[in-house]
C-alpha cells in the first residue's frame, strides 16, 4: 500500500510542480495571450491551468497503474521511456507557446505532443487497458489543443 501511495504521489505531484515552476518563470504571458486572435471556442487562460492540472492528475494515476501492473518489465520500461519523453514535450509546451511566443514553433510542438500522447496511449493500453483509458481525456485535450494552435497560427500570421 505504501508503494502505491509513493508512486501515485510522485507521478501526480512532480509534473504539477514542474509545470507550476515553468509557468511562474514565463514573464507577461497574459499580455501575449490576450493580444492573439483566437478561434471558437475562445479559451480563457484559466482553462489551460485547470485543463493541465486535471490532465496531470489522470496521467499520474495512469503511470502508477502501469508501474504496478503485472506485465513484461522490458515493455513497461519502454512504455515509461516514452511516457517521460512525452512528459518532457508536454512541460516544454508552455515555454514554446507563452515564452518564445513563436506561433509556428508552438504549433509544431503541439503536433509533436499529440503524436507522443497517442503513442503513450497505445503503450499503456497494451500494459493494462484501464491505464490507457485514463489517458483518453489527455488525448482529447491535446487533439483540441492542436486544432486551437493551428487556428491561432493561421489567424495571427
């Protein structure tokens, strides 16, 4: 039981804390975001914070589920390598969009994130379907985010 709690705490709290630190380091992101033309539905800044916190929570549960699953260790390790790589891409999304304020790079980064999430989803599904299903909200969020970023890029060229 203690191992489950430690694993769950690690997989939920570390991404949220890293995300918060990155978010705090990005200066004047609100001025940049408010100045952009946005597609419908227009998301307020708070939607990003709430959305990502929910996603990190579900990701943490999914990662814990995979870690504790009775499955081939080599495959689980490959799944976690991909998971941590997509987490890195995820965490760097905020600096790519809000920090560098380069819409083309942010759009491409979002497409990369979508690909990484889809691959992680497939790996987790194979380990244990319930683990993968927890990533459906994340996959849908990033799919919407991809649409949103492509539209923002096109509208603000």
